[in-house]
C-alpha cells in the first residue's frame, strides 16, 4: 500500500495542493549569503599503506602507531602533501559587508547535527579570516596538512575502514550580519597497498562556456534577454509574456574526464569513467535546469546546456553567473561570467 | 362483524422478525438471522428449524372498538421458550382502545413447536402482528349473491417489487381478502364498477376502481408506497454473536450512506474507533498505531493486496456487492493471521432469493458502476457487478499546463451460489478483481519531460463448498489468482507478478452446550516474480554525489512464498462466562528460509442482563506474527535472514446495551510490537578485508495503548449513527535507543460523529464530523551545505517532537429517492469539507530547509451522483 499512498500523494500534489514559494533566493538564484562550491587542491592523494593480515588486497590498514604504516620508501611523490581548500562564497545582497570565515575539521561529526562541533573527536580550528564578496563572490581558502593521527582516527571511525579513501572533512562557517552558513567539503586521502598505486584524482577543469552558442570569455560582456518583452491579453487577463531565454552551455574537453577504478565489496576491481556534472548559479533570473551533465537512470545521455531566463522586471544591470563543475569523486572547480541586462522600459499597463 | 386473526409467522417473516435469543444457549447458538442462502460460515451456529405456531388463540374483539367500528394492528414481541410456550410478551406497536390487552392475552396462550438451533431446541424471539379488522355484520336475511366476477391481484411494494404479504384487500366493502406470501389475493364480487382498497400497516393506503364484466376474471397488479421510502432494513439482519473483544460489524445501510464516504462502504472504516485518520484522504488503514501494512484485508475470507483504488480512492469492491464489514482493530481469534495490526473482512452479498431480476446503476463525476442479480432456478443465485472510472477523461479539463495525469481504475465481480433445495450442502463460485493504471507526464512538450506509468491490480477466483449440519458445519475454499504491480519512470521499470493460490478450511463441532471446537487450515502459495530495468545496486562504496555508473540493467528474480497455518479454538461456555482459547501455528517458507511461529490467543467475555439491557466485561491477550515485507527480504537490497515481525496485543473492555438499539462499548488496549523489520546500514569489514553490509534488521520496537469509546445507535427505521472516540498513544524506537518517540501515525485524540436520518417522502440527510490531533512531525532546525553534492543536509530536531495542527472537517450528504412501480431513482449530494477548513497535511521545505510551505488538504468538494435500482 505504500506505493499506492505515494501515488495518491502525487496525485494530490499534482492537483494543486502545493503552494508557491516566492522567495528571492532559490537553489540557482543567489540573493543571500551562500557557499556555492568548494575546491580542494589536491582533491585526492594516494598513500602507500601496509595491509594486515596479509590475506589479499582489499582494504589498507593503518596500525595505531600511525606513521609507521606509511611506507616512506615509496618516495616523496606519495608523501602527505598540504591541502588547500577554497570556497566560493557569494553575498549579492550583502553590499560588500565583511564575511567572517572559520575553518574547522574533525575526525567524526556530531551524530545529531552532522557537523564538526567543539566536542567532536580530533576537532581543530584550521583558520579564521574575514573576506568581502565582490561581484564574483569571494574565495576564502585554508591550507593544512593531514597528520597521521588524524588519518588513523578517520579510519577508526569509518565503518568501511578506509575503503574508497579516507574522507578528511573540512568545515567552513561563514557569518555576515545575522546570516550564517555552515558548509563542508571532503578532502580524500586514498590508502593503497598496490605495488603501483592508482593515480590520484584531479580537479576537473572547464575552460569553455558558450552563451547563445557563442564563446563566453571571462572578459566578455554579453547582454541577456530582458525580463519583460511584451504584454499579452486584454484587461484583467493581461500579463507579461515570458522573456526569451538565453542558452548557456559548458563545453568540456572529453580528454580531461578520467578513468578510475574502485574496489567492490567482494574485493574485485571495477573500472569507471568520470561523469561530470554542472551546476548553474546566477544573481538574476533562473535556469531551466540548475544542474546538467551527469547521467542518471532517467537520462543516460543528458544535455549539458540550460536556458537562462530573467524572471522579474526589477532584474537589470550586471548579472553574475557561476558554473561549477564536479567530477563526482571530490574533484571540483568553477568559472565566473558576467552579463548585462538591456535597458528596457516597461509597457504601460492595459495597453 | 368479522374478526380475523392472521399470523405473519412464516419462514421469511420469522427470520425477519427474529432477534437474538435472550439468554442461555440461544445466545451462543444464533448468529445472523438470515444467511441469504450463502455458503455457510462454519463458525456460525445455524437455526436449523424455525418455530411453528401450533395452537393460535383468537383474541376477543374489544367491545368499545366494535362500537366505534375501529380496526387496528398490534405488534408484539414474543419470547418462545424451549418448550414452545410463550414466556414473555412485549408490546412493540400498541393501538389502544382495548386492542393491546386483547392481543396480549391471546398471545400468552399460543403454543409453538420450538425452534431448533444447531439441532437443539432453543429460545427465540419473534415479532408478531395481530390484526383486528372491523367489518359490518353480514345481512342475515338476504340470500348470498352468486359470484359472477373474480378479481385476482398481486400486491407489490413500489420501487423494489417485493411482495406485500398480509395486506387486507376490500372490494366494495365486501368480505376482505388477505394477500398471501407472494402478495396474491382473490376476491369474488358482483360485476360492474367496484372500489378496491388495500391496507397494510407499513404502507400507505391504496385505492383503485375496477370494472368487471359478468363472469370475468380480471388480473391486476397493485404497487403500494411504503410509509417511509427505503426504510432501513433492520429486520433482515440479525445480531451476530459477540465473540471477539472488538469486532465492529457494519450493515449495508450504514455502509452506503455515511457522508464523506461517497457511498463507498469501505471508507466508512475510517470513522470507527481505533482507526487513525490518514493524511490526504489516502485511505490507508492505521489501526491502533500500527503501520498500514500490518492490517490484513480479506474479501470473503481471502486475503487481497489492496483495499482502495490508488491507495486513497474508492474501494476495490463494488458497493452493491458488500453485505457487511467485520473490522477487528485487534484481539482477533486464531482464524486470522499474518497481521500484527487489525483485520478487515468484507462479506460479499448473495443475490436476493426472491426469484426476481434486480439491477442497479450508479454514476457520479468520478466513476460509473452497475450491478445485476437473478435467481434463475430454486437455490441458484447469480450476481455480477463492475465499475469503471472516467476521471481520466475529466482531469484534462481542469489540469492545465505541462502536467498530464490519466488515472483509471476498474473493478469487477461475479458470484454464483447454489444450495440444492432440501439439502444442507452449498457450493459457490466467486471471481473478482481490480486494476488501476496511472499515466502521468510532467513537463509535457519539454525535451526533459518525465513519463510515469504505474499499474496495480489483482484477480481472484474462488470455489467454495459448505455444509451446515446440526452439530457440524464447515466451509472449504480453494482459490487462485494474480497480483500485479508495475512502476515505470522513463526507461526505468520495476514489475512484480504474483501467482497466488491457496486453500482454506474452517470447521466447527458443537460437542455440547458448554463446548464448541473450531479449527482450520490456511495454506497459501505465492510465486512472486520481480523484474526490473534499473541501475544495479552499487557494489562499491560510492562517493557522495557520484553518478559514474548509471547503466540500466535488466534483473529478474523469483521468490516462492509458502506460508501455511493450522489453527484451533475452543469456545467454552459456563453460565454467563465465555472463554475462547486458541492457537495458531504457522510456518513460512520464504526466500529460502523457514520461519515458524506459535501464536496462543485467549478471549473471554462475561455477560449479564437480559437482551436490550445486557452488560459485558471482555478481555483478550494474544501473540501475533507477520512476515517482513518482501522488499526487505531481498538478498541484494535487504536481508533474507530477517525474523518474523511480532506483536503482543492485550485489551480489556466493557459493553452495555441501554436499549435494543443503543449501546456503549469502552475498550482499553495495550499492544507491544517487536522484531519490526527496518532498513539499516551496518558495515562489517572481515579480517580478510572483504566488506559485508546488513541493509535490514529486526531492530524496530513499538508500543500503542489507549482507550476506545463507541456509542452506537443501531439502525432503526429512520435513524442510525455513532460517536467514536479514541484516546491513544503510539510510540516507537529502535533497539539501542534510550527512549520512545511518537510514531508517524500517532494521533492522541480521534473523534468521529456520524448520524443519518430519513425525513420521509424520499428525503434523507446525514453528516459526519471528524476531529483528530495532528500527525507528529520532526522539526528541521538547520542545514549544512555539502560541498561535494552541492545540496543541503537538514538537521532534524527531536523525532516526532512537534505536530501538525488539529484536523477537523464536516461532511454532509443529502439523498432523495423517487419511487416508480418497478424501479427507483436516487440522487445524492455528498459534500466533503463543508466549511472548507484548510487542514494542514504536510510541510514542504525549500532547497536549504529554511522556509516551510504548508500543504493543505482537500477543499470543499461536492459530489453529485445518481443511482437507479430495478
């Protein structure tokens, strides 16, 4: 009967039971203080680790003495390297106010909040800073080096014991005025017992973006479609016709999407290929699809483009568009573009 | 002057007038005054012979009434003892003028051949109408005129063509004639124009003028209008024996006319005590704090997978084919199993044994339904019914934009019963089924539209053989059928096809007046075939937000489910005390595992007082098991090692009958549920490094306790209604959790008031008011942005620590019926949520869980319908 109930719910919802939400800030329209994305450099690093007992290659183990597990004989390329985590913070309505950033980490988040709290195991403050978000937003960053004690603790609390890597959580709390956002990012440290460890993951890179099928360079100022183009209907039935939309399309380099392998639960190796996903954010209007790219069960060949449409007459001036690309396994980057709204006079009502 | 005495005591009238026996053995022995010639229920004692009036006594016509030339009918209720003597006479419909005393005095002298119940003499109550008809004394000197014309007629009730027996027919003030059981009368009269009048106490007077030629034999048919159109048929149903602590039985008239139910019998269940209100009118049965899957649904004793079309729509059974609904909110006997909540058993209706063809058609803006029945041969009755929705054709008129929804539902039933005249055997064949389909397109015209196709349905065909002996009764059923379920979104598909077969045997032996033994077997074989075209379950640890392996793969699996049960029950009677111990032993062979349970159950009742003023103390305790949902037993997505889910149910209650029709039932209950199967994600890494995951486990615990109050005014000619109030707590937790929290369906106060009144002249009016505590909700106190998925994770407050606002709603219904000689036409207006209360049903969160949007329930909805009956 559960499926039946779900169908009934769907019918009811489709019949108009849900209400509208006229908020200025939506998933893809940025108005308030927001963290839009994170990038870790490097997003992944591979460490050679011992495995005990010697029953085959499944999950690398770190013994309690931490550093002894790391095979320094493999050379400096596989030593622990510092990680820089950069956030993309936007605050369009903040009018250039100070944004306080506090970076923290922990081995295990609080069971209730899912956050690193002061009492969390291995809690540490990685850094604090004040930034100001401009038109492109702000990019606060912190650099830290995971120590072996933290890696050992991460493996101890991980039910998978490090299968698919240790996920070192970095938490950013941004505060401006009475707004507060807590965001988290996982930096991956992969433990490998292979003689030839797999290459670490790299952040995806998106260089090319198109606006109405034309290259949209960082310094190009394009003009997007006006929110109000015409008035339709007569008398009380009159209204504004939706503005035409602009096509925004990321053009990835297929060669940059990586092949990689994962270890299955029964110890086998499975080969996969990265499926990049794109998220679109803007300070004006909205997108027909706020996320494109990655295949899904519903669409195995999804389009990458989206339609950007300004919704409100008050939209105007300079608009910022952020496009975030993710490789699905921790790699992430973004680019920023701008567009200018045309000067358009509103038609007189009723005409 | 002529005094005529006539008795209504015939087989049909007796059955119609029979009420539950007043005391002793008969109280236990009689269950259901009319069995409708259906396959007998082995658990039901049977009246094997009705009482027969051997020595009537003619009453004296009161002198005062004679002087005033008065006629009258006096209705009495007689308690006929086991020796055939009249032990008690109650005046049901007095007439005054000395008629009452004369009728009572005469009735005390009646001698009956006593009734037999299960082959033994037993006391019964019968209703008896004494007719006093004044006529002028015949002329003493004039010679009798020779008969020269004959008027032969049949008197039928208008609208339904039922014969009217016992009506008085007067032709030109001559000798009155009386209609027989078939409504037929014969009058010999002088030729010419004659005035005909027909009188009957339950119908309006009828007058006609006929012209007869000398020697002519004129055949006529008269239709009498009942004094109240469609009176509630109180006399065709007897009081079923009270066995279980909380069995609530609803009759046809109660089921059809409850406002807000849109004429759907099974939706009335949601107005009974112990049943929580489902949100969105979804229709799921939330019984005493249990989840919807914990309540078993049976149709004619055979389990069916769903009760309502689309979960919350009309029921899957045509209302015309529903005779009664037995609802057990808990504490049911060993006969039922595989459920740890409640049980709903819908009794099908057997075609009327009146030799006529009957048909009904109904239509409103949602669907249309039809029903027809006939009795082509003595003992053979047949009925067929069906229903089809057309809301799919109407929705496009109101749904604009890019969303298209096309729901369709169909149900159908065909039933044949045969009881050879003069035998105690009966056989039956019953086929029924239901089919729902839903096609929806969201984002029509877009290249990224979502196409949804779902379907669910079932079909059963059942053969039954029954025997009703003096001491031994049984019913055997063998059935087969299909359950289908499919769900598709785009290319994704998941289908399930169940081939179902089974056998049920139920037998009863009355050893003596103190001991009855019942028992049976319940065997079911289900072959479930699941096919899907969907992403394979990940066999590796996925990174948050990773979607690198969306390849759709075809998968097929087959599961043979084989639960079988044996059960036995004793009914011990010692004076006012009845004790019913029972044991149900069941084995489940499912997904390659054996699971066994033994469920002991005990039910006891202590009765005091005469019929109409009876008081009862009642209690029950029992163990109940059910198998986990199939989806949780799957090896890849669940855990095939799950144990059976279990519940310990207890109840203690009190019943009191203030009158024959007004009763109070107060029942307290405490149910503890344990070993509930729930999804978990427990990862275990073996020494060799391999990883195993447990995705489901018996870690759920629940408890529900409370009090149910049921004040009920049973059906009489003009009125019925009830007030149901439930005070309940339903809590749950997982093993290892320190404290319980409110269960998802916990509603502290549940109040339902139902009333229906027949105003006369075909008008009928009813209302239902519901008031319930809002469902528990878990507040969201914040959220965290996940930089790897670019989504927000909510931070929940204490589970179930807040509630939606109190729900309240009023539904009204008006019916009007027009009578024609051979058929009747009814129109009804059922208005749901009359004062358009915006009841809050859910809260939707924005993308970052900061802003909540309220979702309200259904607004005021008027439904206009038509129903024609032939």
